[in-house]
């Protein structure tokens, strides 16, 4: 029951944790409880596993049903190239902790190879677990023994490999091995043929490069299990990777204390050495992992929200570019201006929205403005801070005879739709 309760709390916090525990939990248990033949001889073990299975079913049903219902209405699929981008790199784990007040900004700005156009996504790749933890994890791997070490290693290795996503990266760039054109073509042909044989029938083309890329297990899991086409960020498995490193570091620290620190003739000397070592290691670990405040969205209205709130009547608004409109902060702004919006945010919503209304990609063409008019859109907001699309759109909107430039509030330019 304790295991079921823990799974419930984790699964309902994030669907990633639910899938991760469903996959990694049995791997950890099988490695930890070996030999299994002895375990299965006990009736209590079968009863416990049965209760656990029923508990997991009760936990997963409320999470699964909405996805099944939504899947009947629209295609819950994240493009393969998006999934590939939101994948970890082995180098992400080897970098210093990226939230530290002394070196965190340098790590995020220069070492994660994140595009200058979207610096905010760097937080998604701050995965460094710290050198103190890695040092003791290495010691635990080399010097400790027992079933717990074996189970933690399996958990750590599988979580680490899955966090790397569908193909191997160095930073945010895929690893591409130069090869003759015929070899590359043959490789792509094999991958595409293999994908057709598997349930999702998804082509490898979005990941094709001018050389050989290195496909990883997450890609084949995605092709084998169609629901995983809806998983966007494999780098979320870094949470389980960090858990594995910390557990192995704990085992390593305990082994280090027993082998290197504790041996002493007098009890008082052993006590002092253990506590001194603990204080020093804990202080170093806290210093290394100490985070600066995480940048957050300001919980306050924009000047344009206050202006919209003062406009009489109820009407709809649209914001461009779509990368700005289809963002989580937009849901907050509705609390302040109180007007209807013709856009929103959610896990799958941006993908569905772009596919359902392709004319919005062509504003201010007639098809786009006709659609906005049918939605009773009165004002069109242009976010100039969303580069490069915002500044590129500005002169086009200014030249449109169907739009009138009303005002500018900071980075937001307001146009009135005249149709």
C-alpha cells in the first residue's frame, strides 16, 4: 500500500513520472529482489503483488481515460523532431549545476548550446547533478556490493539512456558521423523500413542528416508503443537519473565511511572522524548545489492588459506570432483583461491548433483576416519581443488596409481589425 500511495502521488504530479515508474519500477524490483524463485515461493509475496497491481490500476485509470477520450477526437502526436530537440545530452549531466549564483548563468548561456533566440529553454537542460554526488556514485559503483547496488545501477543506466531521447546529441546538436553517401542512404533506408514494420509506421526522415546519426532505445520504444508518440520531453527522465545518482552516491558515501574513515582504535576517535567527514562533505555538496532564484513569469498584468480591460463591451482578441499566443502566460493575462481569447495553451493544443488553422501562419493575408473576423476578433496584438517573427510581421501588418495600428504598450503593438 505504501508503494501504491507513492506511485499515486508521483503519477498524479506528472504523466512522465507515471510512465517512468511503470517502466523503471519493475526493473529496479527485479534487480533488487533476485533470486526471484525464492520470493515466488511465498504466498504473501503473491498477495502483495496482486494488491500492488490493483492499486496501480486504480491509480492509472483516472489518468488514462481522459487521454483515450481525447485521442478519439484528435491526433495526440508530438512531431519526432520536437521530441528529438527536448532530449538530454550526456554533456548536460557533466556540467556544473546550472542554477548556482556564481557560475550558473555562464553554464546556461554558454555551455548548454541553447539558441540565443530562446534562452529561457536553457532551464529545461540544467541537469548537472554535481561533482560531489558523481564522485561518491563512482566510489559506490566500484567499491560497494550487494543487491541494492545492482538495482540502483539498473535504474540509473536505463533512466540515463532514455533521457537521451531518440538519437544521441552533443549539447543541442545531434551527433553525426561522416560517411559515404551510399552508406548514409542505406542507413536511412534501413531505418525507414524498420519503422514501417513497427506499430506507429513513423518515418525516420525528420531525424535524417548528411551523415550517420545514432538512434537510441527511446526511438524504438516510441515506434513500438503508439501512446509514446504523445511524449514530448524525454529529458524528463533526468529526474530518475538524478535519483539513481543520489542513491548510488549514498551507497558510496556509506561504503567510504566504513572503509576509509571509520577504522580507528578508539571509539571517540571514530565518532569524531565520521562526524567531521559528514560535515565537510555535506557543506561541499550544499555549496555546489546551492541554487539562485529560478526566473519566473511576473504575476501582474501587462500594460496592454490594463488597456484592454478599459475597452467597453466583450470581444475577442488574437495575438501574433503564434509562438507568443500559444504560451502558458496567456492564460494568466485573461485574469486581468477579461476578454475572450482565440488561442490557448496545453500539452497538445499548440500542435492541434497549428494544424487546424494553417491560415494563421499567413497573416495578414485575406484567409487569416477572414478567419479572425469570423471569430469576432476586434484587436490583434503583435509581440515584438518574440523574435525574429514579431519584427518581421510588423511592417506587413502596418501595410494591411484591413488593420489599423492603434497603440503600442512596451513590446506589444495593438491593431484593430476593420472587417
